[in-house]
C-alpha cells in the first residue's frame, strides 16, 4: 500500500514538473505538437491584467489623455510626431512578424530570426527611441507624471493585445 502511494506521489510530482517545463517552452513548438505533448497556455484574463486594463482606462479618462494629445498647445509637436512615427514602425514590424509571417505564412519564430535578423533589433530600438520622443513631447503637459501615465497606457495596450486569441 505504501509503495503505491509513493509511486502515485512520484508520478504526480513528475507531471507537475513536466507541466512547468512545458509552460517554459514555446506554445507553437512543432516538435511538442508532433509528439502529442500537452502545452498549457496561460490565460490573458488574470487579475493582474484586468487591473492593468482598468487602471489604463482610468488614467486615460482622468488625465484627459486624448484631448491633451490632440489639442493641448503645450505639447511639443515635433518630438511627439517623431515618437508616433517610430511607434508606428514598431507596430508595423510586429504586425509583419506576428500576423503575416506566423499566421498567414505559418513560419515559426526561429525562422523569423534567420530570414529577418534585423527586424527585432530595429523594432526594439524604434520603440525605445519612440518612447523617449513621446515622453519629451508630452512632458510640458503632465511633467513628472508623464512617465507613469505613458507606462500605464502601454501596459493597457499590451493587455489588450495579449487578450486577442491566436489564430
């Protein structure tokens, strides 16, 4: 009887370790799918994500974000527009990699790096410099609060993107 209990506990521990290892692996790993291994996907509807979304909506409303960006005369428009263009470049690269290559062409993420090695570094650099430019552009409006306001808006955007189901 005791041996059965030990085996059952050992099997359960082994399954738990297997599940943790699988969560660390890429969800779209073709080798895992071909071997019939289970791949768990973390839900985008966690409490943390919901709180980020609510706080992003609240900051958008109470900071009067849209009106400040569009109509506030204190905004440094040249910095702001450069930042928006660079953020648009980041989104375009992400759209190309995720939607076109992954969903339409069915290319794995490892192949992205081989065929388009500069895509991710260019997107990262354009996002970093674009964030810097947008922060400088909006600094006269909110001052020191510009950084937490933009970070909260960014996290809300990421939560919305993460909630889009994969195709």
